C-alpha cells in the first residue's frame, strides 16, 4: 500500500469516527404536546431557539390532540412501550400518572434550578403533589369572559356589567330576543373549564384542592349547575355547544354569539376573528371572585434513560424561561408564568397593542389551583356526560349531581 493511500485511509477512518461520535452525542427527546395552528407555531419557535442554543439535543415534538387525547394515548402507549420522553399534561390530570409511578419526580432538578425563584407562586404550586414536583408549568390560563361589542351595541347594550349570574342571563336574553331572527344567540354554553370557574364564582368547588373533599353535591355547586342548565332551558344558548364544546367557541368566532366564557388561551384567535369588536372581562363574581388555574405543564417519563431525562429537563426549564414565556404569552394569550416575562420586549409590545390580553393577569389575585388527585381524571371525563344530561333536560340537576358525587366517591374508594 502506498504512503499516500495509507494516509488517505487513515484520515477517512478518523473522519468517520468523529462523525459517528458527533451523531452519538446528540440526544433526542420525544415530546408529545397538544398545540397546533398558531399555538403550534409559537411552540415550534421555542423549540427551534432551544435547539440552536443546545445543538447536542434534538426535541422531536409531536402534536397528539387535546388534553383528553393525550391522557388516552399515553395510557395506551405505556404498556406498549411506545411512550414519549416528555409530555404536556393538563394541570388536574397528571396526578393519575404521578400516582402510578409513570412520571419522574422532578424535585431534584427543580430545586437546583434558578428557574424555581423566577416562577410565580401559582405556577410553582400547580406542579406539586404532596412534597414532590411532577410537572413544570408551560401554558397556564384562567377562564375569562369574552363578548362581541358589535352584537351588544346592536342589542342596545353599552358598557355591560357582567359581574353576576343574573346580569349575564339578562344580557343573554336581550341579545337573543333582539337578534335571534339573525341566528344570533346570547351566550355560548359554557365548556368544562368555564363550568368549573362558575362553580368557584358561586363560592364552591368540584373537589376541594387542599383536602380532596368531593363537593359535587354541595348546595352552591348544585346551584351553579342549575343556573348553567337554565341557559339552555331559556334558549339563550344553543345545544350545539353542549354536545360539542368547540361549537360554542366557533359560533362566537363567527360572530353568531354575544358572550363566551373560555380560556385566556383563546384570546389571540378571538382577536383575529373579531378585531376591535372583541371585549374581554373577568369572570363573574357571583358569590365571590375566584377563578381556576388551567393549562398544562410538562412532565418526564420515568421509563426514559437518565441522559434523556436530563436533556428533557433542560428543555422544560428553557420553555419556562422569561424569554420563552414572553414569546408564548405574546403569541397565544396564555398567562405569564415567569415573573420576568413581562419585561421582555415582545411581551411589552403585546400588552401595548392587544387590549384585553391583560385581563387574565389582573385576575391572578383571585386565581386558585385545583384538585389533582387520581380521581380527578375520572371525574372530569364523567362530568361531560352528566352535564349533557342536565343541559339537555334529560335529568334534573339536583338528582344528577347527587348521583355524580356518589359515583365519584365510589371511584375514589375503588382506586385507593
């Protein structure tokens, strides 16, 4: 073999080894999430920024569906050993997986992370069960009350006061009476997040966040559901939004509904649809001012290798940083979770140019975490069926809520 040929082979072999070592050095994190369209674009920007700063880590993001879809698909993927490394989990549902040992205890990571002191108290709290951290918040929200200014004006309603159940019902009746011939209804049937918020605004809860007491049949909970069901009974809300919650939102975006109570995460889409006709108010304070914290955080699967868990946490921490959180807030309307997010220029620009995006921020003094014990996932799934039966007039509210409470207590006892 000639000297030149031997030198070429040696150099090629070294290049191959270096290339292989570089490829092996990259850690891939398979990440399931629930964001598409505009929200998905914002998430992809955060992922791209992270990968640019961390070229040895690849975040393989995959849109799975909504929060319910993620729970169902994760439950199916775990026994089949097809689970992701990191996953978005809604703040009341992750307890099911924490209790079963599916999620990694993030407490050692979180306690050593400067991020811990940058998060608002509510954001730190939503990821904790007992004394362990299982998720780090990413997209936090509260429900707010959206209204169509043009519809209100055409119905003769100006500067609406929508602070109580009675005021909301009266405005909904007026809109339906005056504009119903145009196919416009007063209010969208409240979705589950808004229903929980309305129960809290009436001075109760579904399950006590501290004690775990089931309050589905508490008098003020029942009264809140009676009021919600009356929206359908008095025909100021369409049944379409009962059988499929997104129908109510879509009708509001199409200018066919006067009032919608929904997540702050709907702000950007609502603003795009209605422009200057969009009004945003806090949720009603019927008995008290109290709103639930919603949204989701990111957890890490205990089944993933340690080096993948380390890489996943690095991404999770980055996603909650002031820079990333400001991008997310400005693009989606979800709450800032990082105390320094509002100081970022992109957040300042959003607050200055998008009136109403600050309503949820102003609601934070009244925002509270919700129960996240394992039975909450079952309760939330079952609540849809119970609500439909009440809203469609198939069962009485008091009877249904008593039955619902009894079944939830039985399920809790069974799962324990």
